[in-house]
């Protein structure tokens, strides 16, 4: 591939900066709005419905618009899409800053939807561009770096949100200024991403976007391993959604700590995922190796269930949350690399968009499930960790069984 470059080159580094800033902005803004929702609704005993609505609103655009995002990723240059979505992000975050300064809660929900919309178009481009700018032998490492920088951004975004909201109190101009600065950095970095040519997919544009999604899923199902991979990716992000919603409630209601300490717990989770992602990428060497997937999910299950016993221990919560993240990092990196490598170049954007559609459909159900469990059913936040752990244990056992039966099918050699 003439465009292939090394992961140490300027174009790849610029991509990592753009990815980092996008994830930082997503998580910083979302957590700020979560803290506002806790202050406005949960703290006033109005239940968890409106609190759960924050996650639902952010994820809805990924389900509705991922098919269009896949089409644009296959029709236009992915580098151009990255630039234009960074422009959109800057505009959205300026609007978010205005909503924060004026304390317009309804307006915050609107800009949260818009933030999810631009991220939905950014996602297929940022993942689909990797095989175009990175050598096959470095694809696992590149994915490891992408996951690392994504979760480092989650770390910084969640930690900053906790600290800034704790310091700002009712004066929300401080988070407003920060998100505008972050958005401009992301926009600037996007101009230095390695230029790419359009993939040239001749498929016509369809007004009904879900036809493309279902066609892509049918194509993916012809490779049953690839289909299992996109289901595994959906499970990873569903778990992440549940943990991100549950940790603030667990910290507030069980541990009795404030917003700053809550941000530290989420930081520990992000550090763990980032570290696990990089280690998994480097352990794969020059191959895409799936043998770490079952171990990662079983570790995630174990540490999630053990969190049940830390409802009076802040230190114990930090340690187990970090270890849970490491396991999750080992789970996600091989699957992301496998999907990118096995997707045909002219359909890669749509394959990734189809994966996003399944992932975000499942993630969209997560806030609804969270509300049902914590609202009508009265499940506590400690019990949510156990439920997630038991479900992850079932997934882990299932993946062990499939890997032992078909080990060669789970490798993607050059």
C-alpha cells in the first residue's frame, strides 16, 4: 500500500491527538451533564429516570445515523471526514458552553444529542483509516495505541469533570471555557492526519439507512467469526455504558464520596483499560491474535463481582476498578484489529458502521435497563456490579469454548 506509514509518523500521531480530544470532550461533557442531572434530579429524590436519560440521548444518534456514517466513510476520504467532524464538534461545544453558562438543562440535552451525532460520523472514519495508514504488522499495536489514547482521554475527561465540577460549584463558566479550548485543539490536529483517498465504493446512497446496515450485517454473517467479533465489541461497550452510569451512583450512595472522588474511580477504570489495551497490542506482536479475549472477559467478570464487597472501601473500589479495566483492555483490542483487517477495503466503513449500529443499539438499551433495575426493581448499585459480572462470566465461558474448538479461525495472519 503506497499510503502505508509507520505509527511513529506525524499523520498517525495527529490522528491519535484527534481521537484523544474527541473522547475527552465526549466524556467530559457527558459527565458534567451527569453531575448536573444528579444535582437536579437524583439528589432531590426524583428517581433515576432523567439521570438515565443522559446516556440514552448521547447514544441515540449512533443508532440512527451510523448507516449514513458508514456510507460517507466508504464514499469520501476518511481524513476529510475527520476534519469536518472536528469542525462540527467545535461548533457543538461552543453551544454547550453557552448552555452551561446559562444553566439551561434542556439545552444541555440538545447539545448532548448533537455531540453524539458528530461522534457517530467520526467513529467509522477513525477506525477505518487505520489499515490505510498503518502496516498490517503494526495494526494490533495501532489499535492498542488508539484504545490507550481513547481511555487516557476518558481518564482525563472524567477526572477533570469531577475536579472542575467540585471546584466550580454553581459557577459553570469554568467547564464551559475548557470544552471550547479542547475543541479547538482537536480541530487543529485533524489537519495533520495522513491524507487518504476515497475507498471508491460504488454503492448508491439509500434514503433508508437501515437497508445498508442489514445488508452489511448479512455480509458479515458469512464469516461467523467476524460476526461473533462484532457481537463481542457490542458487549464491551454495553458494559462500559453500565459501568459509567453505575459508578457515580455507587460513589454517591454507597461510598458517600463527592464528585472529585467519583472522577478518580472512573479514572482508575480508564487507566486499566488503556494499560490492558497497550499490553494486549504488544503481546500480539506482528499478528492479530484472539487468544487474550477469553482471559480478558473472565478477569472482567471476576473483578466486577468482587466490587460487591467494596461498598465501604474507597481504596478497594479503586484497586478492583483498575483491574477490571485491564481485563477489558485485553478483551477489546484483538477484536477491533480483527474487524479492521477482515473487512474489505471498499466496504470497511460500512462494516465498521454496522458494528457500531449493533454496539450502540445495545448501549442504547443499557440506560433503559439501568433505569428498570435501579428504579422499579430497586436493585442497588452494588448489585449492578454483580449482575454485570455474572453476565460477563457467561460471555467469558462461551468465548473459551469457541476458542478451544476453533483456534485457527480466530487468527488473522498476513
